[in-house]
């Protein structure tokens, strides 16, 4: 697996005219080498691959890092070790992850490697990792199973008087005791009028009878993430809530039916958006339909009206339409799916019936 990923990366490097690439994003380091620690760099040239960390991770890196990498344990800085060991070819260009390297780190590169040519690159490894292999899909599926169970187990705790923050904490607990490494992101628990905020942080607001409650959470298994959203009602569900919920569910089911290899991300977004517009809520669907999922919680492809990407079999994406009415509340429903040549397979299976707790 490591060998294949390095081979594919080198093909991309040649396409970009690179002689070497410095990888500093920890999820991307894990993708290439298997390392799960918190301090490392990788250098990949067209012929060799190097892994650099410090002495805290000597044993861990020995156990985790693939044999295709030469390991270097440093007692100085990571970039300094690259310079001292002369890992970068003097001729040609060396790429680095533009979204990961700070201004200070870039200055250090220029100081340590005077005269070298450096090129910032956007998402070179993210482009490589969009299509998942069977092991990656299995890890996401395992994370999804844990999140599905957490949703079922949290339902008895969602009742009037309980605050959002307590529900979020319990979701994290339930996922960890079920075998997750941790949360994929801080759980979103948004009730009542706060559910109109798509990325609301769980607050001290207490659940009230008649509230809709949006629950958006996920967990990690072997670094891979799940991401599921469900909306429930507490005590009663108003006519408007049922109407909005029906529109979101129809939009999500329509998009799931259309998702497959070869459809453009823009066209898939349009399927869900068109159904919500027909229901009269088009201007209240205020975010993209979904995103890629893997070692990062938000990966390519981006399923939006602005995307120019074409979806491929093996990609794992979220499908998460929503309607948000300021001063009233919101509804979102989200599943994780893996695309196939003939459609898609759901990885999350928590009930999408409007539950009134």
C-alpha cells in the first residue's frame, strides 16, 4: 500500500515538474507512511523517501513507518535535519504544502536552502487520496457504525431541561467507549432557533419542548472519519417542522439516488438544490451539498454549485442538504456514501424517520 501511494505520488510530482516534495500535514504523513504521532516531516524525491521525527517517537516510528522510508531521528529541528542530511536535490524544484507551511517556516526554508527553488502546491496529496482503497473504506465504515450506534444511544438523553453541551459530551463519550480514537470534530448540538446555525457550537442552552435538535458528529477509526447529521424533535413536531423535514429528506434521497461514478459534483449539488427550491426553500439552503471524507474531515471533492470536479468510483463523500430559517430553526440530514459505477453505497444507517422524543 505504501509502495503504491509513493509510486502514484511520484507520478504527480513529475506532472508538476518536481524533483522533491516536503510533506508536513500530519494526516498526509499518516497516509504516506503510517505514522500516527504528532511531530514529523516526510521528504519524497523521485528516487527515495525519508521520514524525520524526534527521539520521542523513535520506537513508535520504528513500528509504524513503512520500510520504503528511511527514518531519521533528529535532536535539532526537522527542517534543519533535512538541510544537514542534504535530502533535497540541489537542482530542480522542491514542492511544499502551501496550506500547511507558515510564513516563518517558509523563511526558514529560504535561509537553510539559499538558491534552491521552492514551489507551493495546493492539495497535491489530497488529489491523490480522493479515491479510497478497500482498507480506507473499511475504516470509514467502522467509524460510521460507531456513530450510528452513538445516535441510537443518545436519544434517551435528549429531553427538556438537558443542555446542548451535556449532549455533545455524552456523544463523545459514547463513541470512545465503542472503540473510536476520538471525535472527528467537535460535535454540533443545536436546538430551537440555534439550529438555524449550520456550524453552531454546543452551548449551555437547555432543550425545550417543541424544539428541533440538530446533531452533527463523527468519530475516527485508524485516523479515518465518519460524519453524520440527524435532526430530531422534542415533545412535539409542528406542521412547519414536518414540512421542512420532508423537503430536506426528499432532497437528500434524490441526491443519493443520483450519486454515482461520472456525475459532476456540480450536477449532484443541483439535484438536491432543485428539490429544495421546488419546495419553496431554495434561498434557505445556504451551504454546499457535501464534501469528501477520509483522514481529513473535509477533503476533495467538494460537492457544490461552484465545483468543476467529476466524481469517481471509490470516492467517499457526504450528502447533507439543509434548510435554515433565521429565528425559527433548521433541519439537516447527512449520510456518508462510497461511490460506485452504478450508484453509491451508504456507510451510515441511523434512522432518518422524523423522531419525536
